[in-house]
C-alpha cells in the first residue's frame, strides 16, 4: 500500500502524521511518538488499515514496562 494512502486513511481517523511528497522520501512517513494512549490508537488504526487485526505482537506490545 502506498504511503500516501496510509497517510490519508490515518488522517481520516484523526491521526496526524507527516508525509512528504518529495523525491527520495515520498515512500516514507514521519511518526512522532505521543502518549502511550495516542500510540496505542495509532497502532490499532494502522493494524486495521493494513488488515492485520490478528497480527503478531508489535515492538510496543513486547517493550519492557515503562517504555
């Protein structure tokens, strides 16, 4: 899935990230770490967009407590 499509789908859900439509970086997204609750909302939306509802645990799921 193209990055711009992920960007647009997240934006439609009220999740704001950065997409730069410029040579060499148009296939990348910039995500700024927020609160744990914001990041959980981001991961849930991304999993839904990518169709990974029952995916393997993410790094967030396996991070030590407090990180």
